[in-house]
């Protein structure tokens, strides 16, 4: 399973979260603590919003810990909203096009998990993607297929409803093929203004997901310095960056999260037809 983080708030340099904390995302690429696999070395990616509405992307197939350019970029890029992802493949090829985040227009999307029985349902899932969207599909992952299916289900207008409808559609295809493997996921999406995240699974064993809010003041001795009184920023991520239990709130299973203006709302989510 992959590890990811999404930040939204006052602009900060990416290395504040990617490299500096004791359990930074780059460390998680080698030693994940809350994942079924500890090493996430099948590529990585960054997506960020800057002066343009269309977000920037930097993705590569190298393990995040071995990319000589990544630290320099992370030190220099300051953004009010960015995604970062380290990948552990669940069977699809290690290629740049399969690295997260994925981009469509001004939207970013990244994912952790797996659609059970993907080789059995892949053709049917892809067949549900709207024709005008499918031509933008570049890779072979179930994650990217989920993104484009969700776009066709109204992600840009109704993110919560789009996630719920997309999950329901895929569950229907899995049942039709007699798939017994679970469907487990966490995912994040953004239009550059709001941050959305979901945690869901068909067997109640969802991948881990946490959030925190406050003013990020940097790191000291590997611990995130977070001013909880200045609630201008939100961080959503696969696992905590340090051991301070006061920093992190677990997202409940079967939940949809919305972050905007430093505020967080978490609500139940169930698949709908």
C-alpha cells in the first residue's frame, strides 16, 4: 500500500513535511509504520498549486529516498496546497504514468489501496468511464481509473456524491464477477480551493488516515511544530509525522472529509446508486 499526504493552508516549503519530521513521508517510503508493506519504492510524485490554476506535477519511478533532485525541489517550492505520494505497486507496472498524483484540468487526485480483483473487473470499470474523459487516461492503475470514473460521476460538482456513486458502481462490477477480495481505499482530491479525502473499505479494514489543523511553524528535533490556536492550515495523511498524539485525529472508517480555509468537516459516507 502507498503513503501520501495533502496540505492546504498558508504557503510552506514542501520539505517541512516531506523531509524534516521524524516520520516524514520520505522516511515512510522506507519504513512505513501503519501499512501492510513497509517499503514504498515504486515511484513517487508531487502535485502543487502555484500562480496558475492548473497544478504542477513532478513524478518519477525512482524511490523517493534516492532522487537527488527531490530534496532541492522540496526546499524551494512553497505552495498553499500540495499533494505528495510514495507508491507501492499492487500489480501494475512501475512507470511515470502510473505514479500519483493524477491531474485533470485544475484537479489533482491520489489514492492508496486496491480494487479487489482488478484484473477481472478492469475492462468493465474502464468501460464506464465517459468517452470524453477516457482519452486523458495515460496509465494502467486502478487508481487513475477510479479518478476518471469519479470525474464522470460529478466529482467537480458534487465530490462526496461522486465518490459514493463510483464506489457503488465498482462494487456492483466486483459482485458480478464473483470477486471476493476486498475493495480498500483512501484518496484525496482537490480543485485548488478545497481539499477532499475519503477513507472506505468493503471489509471494514480501511488503510489508515489522519488529519490535523493549525499553523505549521516548522519542525524541531523531528517533531512537527504546530500552533493549534492559529487554525489556518490542514494536513491529511496516511500516518502521523511524529509521536505526539495531540497532533493527530484518525479519520473514521467510511468517512468523507472536506477542508477549506483551515476548517475541517468529516461526515459519514456510504456507497449510493
